[in-house]
C-alpha cells in the first residue's frame, strides 16, 4: 500500500511539473511574440520616416553578400597564391 501512495504522489508531482512547464512556455511564447511585434512596428516606422537610409542599408548588405559570394566562387589561386 505504501508504494501505491508514493506512486500516486509522484504522479501528482509530475503532472504539476508538466502544467507549470506548459504555463511558463506559454508565457515565454507570448512575450516573445509581443517583442517581435514591437520590433516590426518600430522597423516599419523607421522605414516610413527614413526611406533612403533603409535603401542604403539594404544596398550595403546586398553589396557585402555579393562580394562574399564572388569571393567564395572565385578560383582560390587568384586570391591565395
């Protein structure tokens, strides 16, 4: 009988731990979603207020990615001799 009671207690503790974990995960997910929404709104506002800065940033990133892609695709003897 004692093992049955211990098993029942452990089952209750495990169920409580699972419920607490689900609640914490739900809270964290909600918080992360809110933070993402706030960041997107801030980025949208910035782009609407400063469109040419946003165009310049995108062009700079595209240029850097293009340079790195060209460097990776170039023959190695050309740069590493």
